[in-house]
């Protein structure tokens, strides 16, 4: 079955139709998704800046990480849950939109950047507390994270504009 | 002088007409508005979550507020300026009669007043007070006020 075939099947599900035609549910989910930006990206920014050596410099790097990560994770879960619900409500609309696909690619890159950091240099966080200069790889990860998430936000906003014809 | 006349004048300015006439200007300004929201969110939440006692409890609020201050001021300035340009493009035609525009403005006035007259003095002041139940309340009220600004802004988009 093709992607479009599968998405058409999802699009026709009663629960999908109910969500996109709802008076309150869809607006609430979308509001949580867009306001959640302030929580998720906002706190992630604090971490990325610390990784690059700015902001909470009086706090050891590993301490900033351990304090912020529960909140950043919670924010990420909120964004993922609301994002999946939004897509579930209008799968064909989003899949036909260029900016949605670009947003998805940027999102995957941001996730890969986070994974590379998590499975790579994150284990050395405690070493950097001891006064070692934060390695350049970590700083690049922080900068890339900021740029990629800014891209996700902007491309997400541009979905609503009809500058580009639908892809199918 | 009526508010409507003022809004009509704003909408007639060259810059407002330029934004309104352009296919992309509004969207790009709004994108910057959203990015500023992300930074402002982080700056506000870092101090307010600390005030409510949920985050970074071993750090004095005062030092968090000091670290965050340039980011708070910068993102606030950017979001207000971009907001002004967004408003200007359709001041009288759309926003004057838009219910949620006024809700957002009142909430914004409230959030700004509360932040600069209560929340910041509490955060930078006596630590016995900022760590007390009163401090938690101040943090909670601040989060609620800023959230209502954001939600009202989102609601504007729903009724065009």
C-alpha cells in the first residue's frame, strides 16, 4: 500500500474526522503544540547556550543538564504527543504540504544531532565540570541544535501559508 | 482622539502598507515573533519555575534572574517590535474589532506590569521572601499571565 493510500485510510477514520472538525479539541491541541515551543525550545536553549559556554556559567555543566533534562524531556513529550495528534487529524493536508515535509526533515536532523550528543560525548559531562574546556564537538552540537530547532519552528509556521502548490 | 482613528492612521503608514502589500513580509516578521517567543519562554520559565520551587532549587533566584536578564530584555524587545509591525499592517481593518486582540493586549499589559512591579523585585530581593509561599504564588501568577498572552495570541489566529 502506498503512503498516500495509508494516509487516506487514516484521513477517513471517524476519530480523525472528529478531531479535525471539533470545535475545541483541535484548537486546544494546536495551542498546546505552539505554546509548548516556549517550554521545550525555551529551556533547551538554556542548555544549548550553557553547552556553548554562555548563560549559567557559574553552574557546572553536568548540574545544568541534570536539572533541566526532566523539564526538557517533558516538553519534548508534549510536543511529540500533540504533534502526532495534529498530523492524525489532517494527514493528507500535512503530507501534501512542502513546508511540513521540510519541517519533518529538519526535525529528524535535530533528533540525530541530539542522539549523536547523547550516545557520544554526553558521558564526558562530568569531566567538563572539573574545569576542562568544553570540547568543540559539544559546542558545535549546541549551535547546531539551536539552528535546527529554529528551523523547525519557522517551517512549522509556514505550513499555514499557501505559497507553494500542494504536492499531490 | 478615538482609538479607531489612531489605528487607521497606523494602518495608513508606508511601512504598514508595505507589510500588508507583500506576500511574505507578514510571515517572516511573524516567524521572528515566534522565535522571540521561544527565547522569552525560556527566560521567563527559568526564573518562574525556580520561584515556584520546581526547578534548580539550589540556585538563588537572584543569580538566575541576573543571568537571564539580557535574554529576557532582548527577546521582549524583539517580540514587542515584531508585534507592533504585525499589528500595524491591519490595525484598523482587522485588529481593532478582533475580540482576542484586545484580550491579548490586556493580558500583555497585566503581564508586563506584574513582572516589573512585583515579580522582578521579589526575585531580586530578600531571599527569605522569594523562597516563601508568597514567592511561589508570584511565580505561578507570572506563568499564568504570560501563558494567557500566548494563548490569546494563538486565538487571534483562529478567527480571521
